[in-house]
């Protein structure tokens, strides 16, 4: 997943979380439309929170769902 903003910095022993999330999105069974809908939900959540960490994480994850949607659409 190359065009999305990088995940927040984590200690080395916790970076597996980022790798696992990226792997799951690449291998997801969700359709392009479902991935795009989830990205939109995450963007709404980000807009509704005052907590910067939650907002940033939701936006980063939304970008990754949008990439997954684009990949699914391109391969269809």
C-alpha cells in the first residue's frame, strides 16, 4: 500500500500490527464497493471526533480501504 500516509510510529515489537492490517486489506474478501463504503464511514468518524489520534488513525485507515477498493476495481 504505497500512496497512503504511513502508519504512526510504533516500537519495533509492535509493528506487526501495521503489517497485519496491510496484509488483511490486501487479502480481504470485501468488494470494491464495501471497501469504499468502509472508507467513507471512517472519514465520517474522523470528522466527528475531537481526539487527534483517533482522527489521524481513522483517516490513515480510510486511505488504505480506498486503495483496497481501487485494487479490487482494477482487477474486476
